C-alpha cells in the first residue's frame, strides 16, 4: 500500500435527506482516505448508507457537509457542470447490475466511455479491444451486452471503468449478481488492478469474500463508521 | 463514435418502421398538396399557348373563361392595319356543358376565325392545333381521356356534328378543358351573327408590344386591350388565391402530424433508455453528448420519413396524373428540398421535450439495482 499520496480524501462527510421530522441522516460524519494501490472495502447492513456514500465519492451526489477530494480535486468546490469531467477522467464505476448499454456490443460499451471523454475512431476501438482482451473477453468483443453471461458483463463493466485510466475505481456490490467462480474472477481482477497498476479501489459490498483482497475494511452502520466488525452473523454478509 | 442513436432506434424495429411511415405520410400529404398547387397555379399557360399575344375585349373582361365579351364583327381589318400587327383574328369562345354517354363535361369551345390563306402562314404546329377545317374539332387530351373520345369520333355540339381531327395536349385548365372548332362552325353553333367575343392579335417579331397595344386601344370604340400574359396571370392568380388557404392548412397539418410522430418516437425511445442515459451521465457524458444522441435519433426518423415520403409522392403524382388527368400535378425539386429541410428542422425541434427529459435524469439512479 502506498500511503504517501492519498488519491481519495473523505473528510467528515454527511448527507441529510428530507427536513424537520422527516429528516434522515443517511451518512453521518464519515472520514477516511485511500492511497494509490489500496483496496478499501466498505461493509455494512442494508440501509447503512454505503451506496449513498459511494454516490457522493463519485460526484453523483453532493454531501450536505464535509469534503470529498479526488486526485487533489475538491468536488465540493466545483460547479455542477465541472463534475462530469471529474467522473470522465478520474473515476471509474463498477455497478452491481453492470449497467451496460444492452443494444451495444461488448466492445462498443467500452468505446462509449472513451467517446464520452472525447476519444473516438481507431484509438477508442483499439483501447477497448485491448482492455477486453486483458479481461479475458477476446471471443466476446462483438457480442451484444444482452447475450453475455453475468460474469462476462461484469468484466466488460470493469473494462469500461478502466477505459479512461482513472486513478479511483468505485465498485458497488461487484460480486453480488455473480456465481462463486465469476465472483472470484472479478475479485482477482480488482486486486490486480490495485496492486499491478496502482489504482485506488473502493468497494461497497455485503460479500465477505472480498475481505480477502481488501487492505482495509470500514464498517458502516446507520451512516456512521464503526471501529470494528459487528458480531452478529447476519451482518457478516448474507451472500455467503 | 459508437452510433448509440442508431442502435437505440434499431432496438425497436417495428416502432421505427411505424414512425418512419408516419413521417412519410405527413411528407406525402404536404408534397401532393404542393404539387397540385404548383400544377394548378400554372394553368394560365393555357392562354399563353394560344396563337396570339394581345387580346381586344369588351371593357371589364378580366378572365377569358369566366367573363363574357361581345364586340362588333368585321373589325379585324382595322386592327390588322395597326403598325406592328402581323395578324388579327376574330375569336369565338364559350364555356359550356357537353354531354356524352350520360356524363357532363365542362368544355371551353374556341374558334380562331382566320382565313385559310392567312392561317397557312402560321407554323404547322399552330395550324394543326388551333385551326381545324369546317366540320372538324380538335380536343384536349385530358377531356378526350375523360369522355372516351378518340380521333375520328363524331361529337354532337348543340346539334352540329363535328369529327374529331386531332387530340392535343396543353388545353387543360382543371375546371374545364379546351376544344377548338372552325370559325364558320362557331358562328353557326353559338349564333353570334354580327358579333365576336374577342379579337386576338399576333404582333410582328421585334415590334414594341406596349406601343402596339397602345395603338390598338383606340381602333374599336368601347373596347379594352390586354396582353396574353396578363390574362394568363389573372387566371393563375384566381386559382392560386382560391387554393392557397387550403394548401396552407394542409401543409400546416402535415407538419404538425410529422412533428408529433417524431416527437413521440424520440420521447418514447428516451423514456425507455432512461437508465442508459443515466449510465452515460454517470460516466461523465456532457449534456451536448447526450443531446446529440437524442437529436440524431430524431433526425434519422425525420430523414428516413422524408425520403420515403418523397418517393411515395413521386409515385403518387404519376398515378394521379394517369388516373385523374385533369388534376395537374407539378412536383418540383425546390419543393422537395424545402420540405426535406423543413422536416429535418421539425425533427430537431421535436427533440426539445426528450432533451428536457434527459436533463431531469438523476445519474445516481445507476446505483439502484
């Protein structure tokens, strides 16, 4: 782990939904940082605020208070119109439900991320192709997303997340919809990305198998970070 | 660039086909109406094709078809004496009903009463078309088609039997078609002893038309002089002014229908792909990138619909011309180009609502399973 240069800094981040009697503190004063090459696993029961936190880390939701800094860029100090640029160039997303564009092929799904960043033509095609080959999908480049298996979809999703070489990868339940073998392959892929390429990976999950690749585990409950894992067995991960 | 717009449309081929057909029908409606308008507004050419370029009429005559005009007969010599006049002919003209096999037809019977010797100096095409021999009649092809008349048939015109000598083109004025008879026959049929309806003047090549008209004005007391072009324009204007409001309404309806079809298609496609747009937003897509997808979808539907509509219009006008010959259609490239561009503009305008919809998509939705 490279602790000298935090890629991600989260300082006292709070998110409040609603007002007065209907007010809910989904995330409450969360602080941590993550360095290049580090894998941070955020665990917690359903409704603990994990996904809300991840959404704020990705610049998709503004915190009510606190700071999120990615690669030295303070998201709170930026105008809303500037946030897409941060997402394009500094953040990669991996989703539980893959979120591939079903009408496009595997290669096109990766190309789209490059197109969005202004890369087109042969450069985009070649980069997408290389990423998918690295992800073990050489024989699936032209397959429509809807024709791929769950594991293949998630690998395409990871390739897409890496297309613009982001320093920070945010993964929301990346193994939840995968069987044991595919789940293990995705875990291995995330581990390689962090350790071989020095990217920071923040994973939100119930899946305790991911503890094996995590450098650090944060436990979130009722929007707050806890010092240690809860003892209750059901909170260790229902997906096991 | 990945063609997301095209892929989105092709994902629902049935809907795409229906949308394209909807736009095509709107374009077809507009182009057919415009081609009819163009065709009808050019009917004044029926007058400019006649063998002369200046008309002498009774005062107040402003339309060869609808106005009556009576002038004293035998004044052609006086008119012929005017400098710059090559030929002056009495003209007998009357629009009336003609019955054949139980059907009524509106026919403008005309006779140019030039002596055979004089007429023989005219171009062969003119003599052939406008100067039948006594007992003969030359009829317009549209009228002939409608009434089932062929060369050699005999027509009974108010008790006078006339043999059809020629069937010619160019005498269709939509509401009536022209037929040309001999001057002597006209005097008998119309019973206009001592009167003619008009005098038609052919000016000499190179003569100052305005000066000739000016001199002609005083030759026959209580008469007026009109250029053929003025009569032609008056006839075209009559049709245009009567037809234009209808054209305007139908073109407006066509554009609204086409726009609604494109808007509905693009909106539906956008709604269905809301999650995809959310994903693209999450990936950092700019608003311009997303708008381009929506607008491209609209333009594709508009362009395909336009092309299909133009093709259908070309076929339809050909079919109309064959099956309803008096409906003159004139499909012009300028109209096709304008309607094509208008459809594209309409398609872009129709993207407004879906674009607003995209603005409202929360990219955080992508984290909801």
